[in-house]
C-alpha cells in the first residue's frame, strides 16, 4: 500500500557540523536566544602586527543572558535600549565600510567592469537603504545621489549618530525609535545571505565590521568575545564537533579561543584555513606557501586541522595537489596517529558551490549597468532609481516601511538604462540557480581531472612505478595523512563516490541550501511535496539497483532462493551480508561496530518485509537496505554558517531521516517492527557522522546533550503527493 504512517520517532541532537564558517555563525538577530550560562575563558596568544608579534593575554567572558547575535555583540544586552543600540551600531559599521572602500566605486574605476566585484550586491542593498532614509533624516538633497558618492553614506551616518547622541542625553528621540525597525530590516539584507544577498557579500560586510570592532579601544577582547559567542551558539544548538572555516588572518585569535573553549566545555571544534584562487599576488600557490603552510608549521596553532578551498579550475586544483605532495613530509609531522598529532588527517574540504559572480551578469543591477551600458550610470539614472525606490515603499505610513522594497525593485518590475534591461542576482530565480548548478558541475569535473593527473615526479618521493599513479591514488595512500571532502557536494555524487571511494561529501540540507541542491521542501508548515522529496533523494543518494555490483546482486539472489524464511536468510546469510556492509562502509569501518551495523540492517529489512513470503520483496528489501549503507556520505551534514544562512543542522538531520524513510517505504511489517525504522535510521545517520570524525580527526568530544525531539511521518508514496511531518508528536 502506498500510504504509510510511521510511529513517532525520537530524534537526539545531531552533534556535528562538517562545514561552518566563523564569520557566519552568529545571526544578525535572534530574539530569545541568549547564553544559557556564563562562560569565562582565559586566553593568550601571539598576534602578528606586520613584521612584529604582540603577546595578547586576556579573559574572555560571555555572561548569562547575552544575546548570541551580532546585535548582542554590538549592543551589549537584550533590553530594548541595547537592542536599538546594536541595530544602529551595525548599520553605522556598514556605512563606514562604504565610505572607506565602496565596491561600486571600485568597479566604476576599474578597467574591466565586466568582472564581478565581491560585495557589490550588499553595497547596492545599502545604497537602497540610504535612499529610503534620506527623507526621514532631512537629507532630501541626497535623494538620487550616486551610489559611488561617499558623501551620501557619510551624511546618513552623521545624521544617525546625531540622533543617537540625542537619545543618550534623554532628548526626544522618537525619530530614532521610528527608524529602528527599518535599520533592522536593512541590516538583514546587508549582513545575512538571502534572496538578494550572496553569502560571500554578507560575510565580507561582517568581516569589515568585525575588523573595525577589533581595532577600537578594547577591541581585541570584544573580538575574542565574538568568537566565544559563536562557539557558545554552536554548543547550544547541540553541536559538539565542528569544522569551522577561518581566514588566515583570523587563525591565531580563533585558535586561542577555540582551544580554551574546548578545554572548558569538552567540545571538539576545529579550524579549516580558507583559501580562494586568484586572491592576492602570486595566486593560489603563494597563498598556500606564505599563508597556509606556516599555520601547520606553528605548533601553537594546533586547532587548525585543514584547508577549506573554494571551487576553482583545473590549474588551481593542480597547484593545490602539487603543494600537498611537495609538503607531505613536513605535514606528516603534525598529522597522523602520533600522540601529539593535531588530527589523524589533514582535512582538505573543497567547496564546489558558489553564489554571485558565476557569470558576468549575475551581480548587482548597478554593477550590470556599469559593465554593459554604453556609459556609466549618470545623475538621470540615479534619480530614476531613487524614484523607483520611493515608489516601492509602503504608502500612508508615518515611519519607513521597507518590507518588500527589494521584491518590488528586482522581482515585480524591470530596471533598464538606455534600453538595456538590468539583470540582478536573485538566489531563488531560475537563472541564478542554473548558473550556480553549472558552476558546481564545472568545478566538480575540474577537480576530477586534477585528481586523475599524475603528480610531477619531483613533487613526491615514491619508488618508481611501472605505471604512473594518479594524484588521487598517490595522496590517499596510507603513508600520507590527507583526507578529502567535497563541501556542499551536490553534483555527480554517484560518479565521484564510485571513482574516488576515499572522498567524502558534506551536505547542506536546509531552507537556504545552495541552488544546486534543488528545492528541499519546507517541513515547517507540516508537509513536503513528494516530487521535491524524490528529486532531492535522487540527487543526494542514488538508491537504484544499479548501485550494487553484479556480484552483490548475484549473492543476494542466491540467499533469497536458498532460504526458507526471512529469519533464516538473515541468520544464515550474515556471513555473506556483513562483508557487503563492511565494503560499503570501508573508509569509516574501523570506527563502527559491525555487529550493531548488521543488527540495524536486519531490522530495516524485517520492517520492509513483515510476514510476506514473497521472495521478490525480500530481494528488494535487501537491496534497498544495503543502499542505505552504500550512501553513507550523504549523512555528513554542514550548515555553511548557521547565522548568515539561517541554517539549522537539527532541521537538516530531520530532513535526512525523512529522505531515508521515504526511500524505504512502503513497509509491510506491523506497528512494532515499523517503530524500529525511525530509531535505526537516526542511529545510522548519527553513527556514520561520528565514525567519520573518529577516522579523520580523532576521538569524540566528551560534551553531552541529552535533548531529544519527537516527530511523526506519514504520507502517500506517489508522484504529486505529500508527506506530513508532525513535530513534538507523542512518543509511540
């Protein structure tokens, strides 16, 4: 029967985040989310200032009740006055960044304006915000000012700071209060990734704000408080193990706070050094040599365990692989099984997904005009742009009502200049999703080409081989402490997993997941479309019979034909089935209990078969259950940065269990056997995530979290149908 209803599943916390980003962990605002207890961390490290080093010793404190958000960091507390102060401070930081280095002004002065300028979408969002504010601030003369004019941003900043001083002096400050909701709205469009703001742009704005915070008086302590608040946020979400991307200039401070936090809270937070091709003189090779290698050579930076490489072309991938080979002797000294090793493997995470800038026309509307219009935008263009913004504001309101202004500007209407229709980055648009998907496919295949190429003979000292080995075969050999994982991997998974079985994947499976993932389907309203669910399942984990090897199919057929009952098959066939499971889980097998794995496999098969004597059903159940183990890589979840991406790993965990359950139904067993399905699935996902950590990083954290939630799943397995998800359901 196509209809199914699983008894309530009790879900523990998923304890891992295999792809976060330090700049993006804290949300801009998270009402009601605050530090559950006070935390004090003694921290010391060496800070590099140019050619010199300064010893930093301080105590980092996160007090109970402090909002775990950027508003909490910049405002200092949770009451209305502190929240308003944080909202204003964040917006002022954005204005100051535009005064100092406006991406749109840099683009206008560039010789090649067709090249996307990182930050231009967030800059355009801030320009729109300023045009919404000039009227209420009494700056009407700046209506229609150029987006490249620093006077606009400086004048808005000074007007807001003047209102802030009035508020401090208890003078009438109703104007500032009325502006706060608008400032909060615009902060979300500047510092958070969203429909009109690429993640890289949001992180750039966050980084600039934090840099200015750091250089202010007392700023180093507040900067480290930000890191501690980010880690506290992770822990309170239930995450005890995380691999967090940091820029090279963040490593020293982040390492100090992470080490202290791990010691006090018994967590296992680790750092990956972020590098991107084409950034800085000398390209990727110089970045790896001058900025990444010293991190691993410094014994004081022991929490840094890997590289977070942005997707790139074949040439840059070859540069990175050659670097690993050339430095293998040096890197082997701090990775491996030695007692003082940082981790079992140096983690190489390659992010084959992207946002804006994938094509010359996937960018800001103003940037598109600068690149392709016959002339640079002039006063007439900006006057018309400002009129459009004014028209998009809600009429008849005494305060600013910016809600919907971006949808009106970029979704409901068309902007043009001299007959040129302006294109604009919009994460949910079919065009943007297509560009992201194409870039991800291109990056993935470029990586495959680089992995297939033999390494230069001089790059690695190995005995001569009769046939040159590929870079993949060489660098994954036992004598090298290297691990490889595709970050947010969502293209060609079956091909990559089969061709490179020692490569792992991590997956974002949340509301804001990369466009290449496809529509994951929201479970918040209580249901998900089965077409979206099936498409997502096929993309992330192929479960067809073709995934099995011919010898495995033959062995399953022999077991089915030669067994009198399913119980006999599972008992007498264990010596055949258990090696299949071991082969499927080989990269993480040493950390898994083979007996527990087989017990889970058997329980799932029994739930699918029930009392049926139909041997074709037995075979189908065996094949489907085996596929769950073959696709273990799909169970390594990542957030991409919880705050900026509005991601929740616990929601992603629920979606993963939902996908696996949908792949198994319909179930022919009674309610008792069916009740085991949810338990076995969530245990399998959690066990795989833990085993991958244990085989690539090291021991699990001692930190515990006993919180659980319950969910009931029911639906009709067919196209154009639905699956309902009931949270906090009564336990079965």
